C-alpha cells in the first residue's frame, strides 16, 4: 500500500487586528473621513465664536449703526420723535471752523504720547536685561494704568490746585510760586498732558516688554560673544524686532490724542481752552440736547481716525521680521 504525502500548505493563523495593515488602514481612513463628514465637527469652531461675535455686534456695531442713523436726524436725545434732516448736521459741522479748532489741544497730548513712548521704550529695554529689583520696577511702571481715569483726574486736580501738593513739594526746595497751573491754556494743557504721560506709559511699557522678551536669547548670547554693547544690541536686535509693536503704539497714540476725554473733563470741564473734540461732542449731546449733531461729530471723528490710521499703514507697512 502506497503512502501518499499531502501537499496542502499548513493553515495560516488568523491575523491579529493590530499586526496587519488592512484593518488599521480602514480605521484610519474611516476616522479621517468622519472628521470631515460629521456636521458637528465642522461647525464646532463657529460655535465657540458665537459668544464673542454676539458681544461684538451688540456692543460695537449696533451702537455705531445707531450713531450713524442719529447723525441724519434732529433728535434731542429725549423726545421719541426723530425727524430726518439729511446732511444738515454734517453741513453745520464743516461750515463752522471753530468746531475744529479744539483739535489744537490734541497736539499737547500727541507730544505727550511721543514722550511716553520714548520713556516706555527706554525702561522696557533696560528692564529686559538681568537687573536687580526689575520686577518691582515693572510693577511701579504699570501700576498707574490700572487706576481709573476719573480717580486720576480728581487726584491731580488737587495736585495742581493753588497751594496744593505740587506747590507744597516745590516749597520744600525753596521754590515759591504763585502760578495757577490750571489757570492758563498753555499751563493747563501742558499739565494735563503730563498726567497722561504718567498714566499711559505703563501700557506702552508692557507692549514693548512683551515684544522684547519674545526675542530668542541666543541672539543676545551671540551678540555678547561678538563684543556688542547694550546700545548695539538695542539697535540691531531689539529695535528691528519690536517694529510692529512700535507701529501699533503710534497708532494708539494718534487715536488717543484725538479722542482725549476723561482727564480734561474731570480737571477743567473744558474751560480755559482745554476742551477737546470729544468734550465738545458730549456738550452738544447732554448740555445743548443736540444728539443728532453730536452723533455727526462722533462719525466725523471716527472717519478722521480711520483715515489717519490708513495713511499711516500705507506709509509704514508691516514688515515680516525674521531674526533667526
């Protein structure tokens, strides 16, 4: 009897799911497709944006739209009647040159903004290096920005009054003065511009310090190995890297100098030729009950700020800074 040998191949063990490429590849393909196919995955980012968009539209764009609408009416702010008057409010604004003379006061605050940017940039550059008590000085510089503007106005109102804090401090050094710090236009505007320097230097300081601290430390180490001084490090490393932040600070300075309100309104109420365009607009709305004209003034101020910002962005465009 002849014995025959079986030529059948041995059975192949069942493939484990984790060791073969077929099933995981199907899972990966299925998972990749499910992310795009599921509607909730696609609309989830927009769900997170609903709350901020709702707040932005409710408290920014809707009021601006109402302001533009009121600027074409003769509304007094109290009566429910709003009669459409067309462009009469804008015609009155541009045919009364005295309404734009208050912008001369903004030059005091613009000059103060230049001073505060220089001071903030200096301290940000100095305190970015390893110095003793630098955290203490950071807090001292930023603290005035945390104080409410109305409180600052009242504090410096007593500071500059006759026989007040400033006169008392000057008398300690034998400097006697009978000068009324808020009595003349030049002195009052200069004093209040100095208050704005004290208050807003901390904001620019924090912006500059954050930009400087984002610079890679290897650049400073390489500069020190090459024998670069502090000034050379500032000129060739710090200054180019903070150019976008510096441009932002200039935009904020210009728009802020055109829309100054709190400090002069609290300290002088716009007297002695210290009135700004915003104070003038507020008086139109709440003192003379010309809300339509005040809305037109606000629209004109908004347009001026947007045009100046656009011109500045065209003259000094943002450049990509790549130091490494």
